């Protein structure tokens, strides 16, 4: 094996994993359901269809690539056996944890202060001039089925303090299914 092959097969994936926070206490699992399309490829879902998105714990925003429209409804499901972590604390999506007395001294700094630490949050973001960068927000622990109130792209992240994503690791796969609006 020449040096270039060693770089491509060993060093390059290792550097990539370091960059995306997959080398900490929690790993980034392979796609658990390869038959389901990625949301970036789907772009928009017809009713009854699904796509998958990989959400990285150390990223403040994980754009799904999926565009949603006002009046549509989506069910968000965490694929089975998914864990990720905040330092050494293990979390199981879609919900997070209450936190101990010490950590809760900082709970008002959480991005969504009413949501549990590390609950999965979904935002619908829209940068069009007409909507002036407005967004809508859902705590998926409490509301895994969302009814879209404004058009935009779905993005996901674990609920944490903005400056404290550096010690998060792992990723979780979420399935987004377009369902009938009630
Ligand atoms: Ca953290």
C-alpha cells in the first residue's frame, strides 16, 4: 500500500471524524436504514414518504436539506438504539435529561430554556427577504409531530448552551415522515 492509499483509507477518515465530533465518548453510527432516502436528496416529501437525517451532537445547526411548507405535518422519529452525549452524560433522543443541581445553575443559558438538556430541537428557518429570517421552533421531546406554520428548511440540534457544543459527541439518525395534517 503506497502512502497516498494510507492517507485516503486511514488518515483522511480519521481527520474527518475528528472534525465532526465522532471521536469523543460517543460514536456516529452508520445509516441504520439504507433503503430510506436521505433528506438532502429528497428536498421535499410527498404525503406518506420518509427520509433520514444524521444529526451531529457537536453541531449548533444540522440542516436537513428538507424543505417544508405551511400547513404540512411531519412526524419525527429517532431510529432505534441511538445514543449521543454531552461530555460523559449519555442521552437518548428525542428527549434529554433534567440535569443535576450544578448544571441547572446554567439552565437559563440553554438555547431553549424550557426544554430538557439535549432534547432534540427542530427549527424551520427561512432566509427569504419576505420572511426576514424568521423561524419557528419545536421541542421534539414534547412535540414529535409538528404542524408547519411557515415555509422553510428543517434544521435540528441538541438543546445545549451555545458555547458548550465543543464537548458533545456522537450523532443520531432521525426519520422524518410526512403525515396527514389533522
Ligand atoms: Ca455540551
